């Protein structure tokens, strides 16, 4: 599946930092992870920490799917606002989902510290009204978050202008958020896991998969066989090749990254991630080397050719969006890219067993919160394989479709 196009900033900046071998023999593993991006890397980390022997394969070079195209914002907010999610799944479950995402950010921070990964920064997040007509919605969303224990403040136009240097009418400032480099984080996790015994093979594609009550057998593109007791699909949006396609709507999303700027040229408050109430929403972050990344302008289709044709137009629109927010900005686009994005009806991921495929588990962090969802999936599936239950796991199960 063609998941990206253009020149993702992280891939150009970091290149191919490590080499991984191709599988050239028949082998077996207690647990096999299929997918070597950020989801697979977090999954392997949790299994290894739990003492579960595992192996990982990827059909591409490591990280060259959706991971290198991620803008790597980490937020507890789900694409479906809390005041709307409670109508879909009930207030208790909606709050639980948001709380799990909040806890996942802390867990990611702890892992980054443990493996000595430096590209993790704690931030705030400002969710602001894209237009004055959204003010009432922002107030409603603020109230339900505040009543349920989230560390939030309601800001008015004066506060937004004074602190964040753009004209807005109202916004919710959340204390909990972070940003990272998902591509480098993935490689850092793999290097840490390899030292602890993880076997990783890239450019090793599973072309045939046979599930049975006793285990799973896979045939690779080079004709070798892999046997495992459990198979974890961490293949992201390519999971539609294995499960019911109606679980997710594949879309196209766009992002641009500026040239390096002087510190005093960056009008955006670098301590805070920005995103708004537009549909599709606009989101912005800074980088440690004085750039701004802005994304959005999603289209509700998966068509690589059509997506790629739109990239120049979308890049100009995103740059115009930033300059409308920050008039006089010296922002100049240096990198632009497009990628595949998946949306679910309730904004929640799919995590857990898939009964139609015996001995299969899925870690599918769909939505704008994919990395945070991947963190939840890694913890949940490790518990499941160890015979433990996860509070709230039914919210993410395939049983809800």
C-alpha cells in the first residue's frame, strides 16, 4: 500500500540511521510482530520487558511507512471531542478513553527516559475556535473536561493574543501534551530491544498467512517460513488488507515544514501545540532546530495518484493558513509531504483479538492520536498475552462494529 509521498522532514533529516537484515531462513518465535514502525517498536518493547520472546518483521525498510510521515504530536485529546464521544459510548467510557491517552503520554515519556532517547519534549496543547461560531462548542468541551478532572483552562481572546500571538476568540489550554520524532523513536526502541534479544528483519514481507487454533504460519516474499504461537498485526493502515474494511475510512492528509528560522522570527509559542475546531482541523508544532510544522487539509479518499497531484496545492494552502494565523510570518516551506490517514466512526483505535483469525491480535492506532493509541495497544496486548484483563478494553475491541 502506498502510504506517503513527497519529502517527509524526519526522513530527510535522519536518513536511514540503522541497517536491519532480511530473513534468509525458516524460523519460529513465540510471538511474531508484523510491522516495524512506531506501533511495532512499542509492542516489542513491552513484550520484551514482560519477558515474552518475540520477533519482528517488516515488508519495507524500517520506519518507511506512515511512521516517517508522522508529525509526532502527542495529545490525550481524541479526534472526537469528549462532549461528543460521551454521546457515542457514554460519559464513563469517554472519560476513561481520554484518561488512558493522558496516561499513555506519561508512559511514552518514561520509556524515552529509560532508553535515553532525547527527542521527547513535554508541551501544552491549545485547542482553539476556528471561528467565532465555535465558541459555544469550546465552552461546552471545556466544561466536560474540567468537570472530569482534566487540567485545563478556558482562554479568552485577550489571553490568546497575549500568550500565543494570534487572534482567536476562545480556546482550551491543556497542560498535558508532548511532541517527539516518531521515526527516530522507532529506531531507538529497536536498538534498545535488539540488545535485549529481539530479532528484527526488514524487507521481509509476509505474502501468505495461515491461522489455526494451534498457531500461525507465514510465508515470506523470499520463500521462507515463520511459525509462531501468536501473531500481532502492527501494520497500521495496511491492516485493511486483513480485517473488515468498514472499521476505518482511509483519507489523505498533508503537512509542510519550514526552513530553519531565527528564534525571534518564530511567532508561534514553542511551548504549545496548536490545533483548531475546523473540519479537517489545522495543527501546528515547532521543532528543536527552529522550524514550524503545520498539517491538515485532509481529503476523504485513499487514492495515491489523486493525493499526490494535490500536494503542491495543499502545501500552498497550508502555508497560507499559517500566515493568516501569524500575519507577517517569514515562514518558507522547505519540505512537504502527504500521507494516509485513517478515521474511525468513534475516533477510537482497534486493539485486541480478531476472532476470524485465530491467534491474531491487532494494534491499530487509527486517528490523529496514533502514537498514543499505539502505546495503549502495546500495554493492553502484553497484558492480554499474559492472561490479564485491561480496564476499558471493550471500547477498543472489534466487537463494537
